[in-house]
C-alpha cells in the first residue's frame, strides 16, 4: 500500500502514452473551419490535438471556477457577518461600560 499511488500514476501515464502513440496519425489530422458573416468570411485550420488541448484547458478553468464559486459566496457572507458584528459590538460595549459606572 505504500507505493500504491506511484503505481497508479505510472499505470495511467503508460496508458495515456500508448493512446497517444497509437492515435498520433489521427491527432495530427488538420480540420478546416469556415465562418461566413455574408460580408466577411474566415477560413482557418487546427489540428485535432490542439483542439483537444484547448478544450482541456477551458474545461479545467471552468471546473476550477465552479469549484471556488460556493467558497467565494461563503467568504462574502462571513465578511458581512463580521462587519455587522464589529459594528454592533462597540455599541454593546459602550452601553454596558456606561451602565456599570
């Protein structure tokens, strides 16, 4: 069990590298794109591997943002509660200290 993480990572890396090696011809295929705006037309090409890499990066960024979205809401709520508590605390302290005198 001590080396389970290392063996699992190596197992996954070997399978990913075999996948890439066997599919290199397909991944190097160039895909043409065309965008026609009726007054302006764009043509460009991308390789399949570049499109997959782009979608991977976009997915990772959106996943990270989705993961931190609830955290930011909780952080903002706690900040508001602390501000409200700090604003109400001096009033309570000053009234309690004046009543004891």
